[in-house]
C-alpha cells in the first residue's frame, strides 16, 4: 500500500475528533463528543469532507459529522478541521448499512449525501445511497422534519431518486437540474465544490440537487416502490438491458 495512504490512516486514527465504527456512541454524540445540544448534521460518503468542513465553518451553532469508509480521504477534512480549531466537526469511518445503529432515533437533524457512487446497473440499485433500503435507515435516525440534501452529477441516480420520491408520494422541497447555472441556487451549493464534483464538471456533467423530507415515508410505500422496481428490472433484463432505472 502506498506510504502516503498508510500515513494518513495512522494520522486519522490518532486525531481527537475521528472515530471508527463508533457504535458505542449511539445516542451519546451530543453529550460525549460535542458537549452541547446543537443539531447534528451528517455528510454521508463524505470523501474529503468538503461539505462537512464548509457547513461547519458557516454554522457554528450546529455539529457536523462526515462519514465514509475511506479514512485516507476523510483525513483531508479532518486535518483541516483540526488546523482551524473547529470544535463542531467530527469524522467517522463506517459503512452506511448500519447507520441506524450508529445514531439513536431522532439524534440527527439533517443529512447531506454528496456525489455518492451512482451504481447505474439496476442489479446494483440497492447500493445507491438514496435507495429506499437506506431511506428506511435514515428515517430511523432523523428528527421529525429533518431534511435530506442530495447533490449529484449522475443523471441516472438523480432520475432514480426523483422517480422513487414520486412513488413514495414525497414532494421534494427543491429540485434543481443545474445548480451552477441557476441564479437562485443557494450560495453554498455553488460555492462548495467537492473533489468529485470538480472531476465530473471537468467532464461536462451538470450538477443536480434535491432536498426532501422523510416525514411521509412509510414502509408500505417503500415496499410498493421496490416491487415496481423489481418488475421494471425484470422487463429490462428480458430486453437484454442492464441500466436505465
Ligand atoms: C464518489 S465518492 C464522493 C466523495 C465526496 N462526497 C465527493 O463528492 O468528493 C463516494 C464516497 O462514498 C463512499 N461510500 C460509498 N458507499 C459507501 C457506504 N455504503 N458506506 C460508507 N461509505 C461509502 C466512498 O468510500 C466514497 O468516498
């Protein structure tokens, strides 16, 4: 393994504000980590944590936790937060599949999902971080009224997410098909560009954003969507296609 990667793994593990699969902190983040009752905001699949750090700089009255499985990437954000003496930032190495065991019901006020892997093959759809499988988990940890912010370059993943929300009868608060050309887009969406955002913009991709709440999410509706999706998937398989929903 590259020397730099090993160094970053070690430094990340040593930082005072970083955690590794911290199941023991479930329900205790306010008390034991942040030492205040300010709202907790998560960035899922945070990579280098651009949103975690930038949002924390702008919102000193909130706490931010960047989560990713790759600590060498999070090292970048963790180092920046440390150098800037930010006490409202933490990073945690973890997998999203058990996020409901990392936070207690209602412990989280808001979620950001920034440029998640799109998993465009429909066979892999269950790995999409906006899939109902994950929304079920997010709903468990979000406070009532808690919002999900989702930014992506992927037309397929964005369409999938909008389609899914429609099936769930959830009306998004914001749907923006090109953040960087929309004069009314929130400054934070234009000004903070993640590593992957820059990469994809360089390839000519437009950056899309949506914000929605899960208050109306029910397992019955989620199940109905999953059944519909499976039917559509089988039709595509029969037609020899592997992507498109
Ligand atoms: C395409 S990168 C985007 C990183 C960053 N948000 C950005 O925009 O530059 C997707 C990130 O999500 C993380 N990731 C994907 N699936 C995950 C999962 N199930 N649990 C934890 N991390 C995950 C990957 O390790 C990767 O860093």
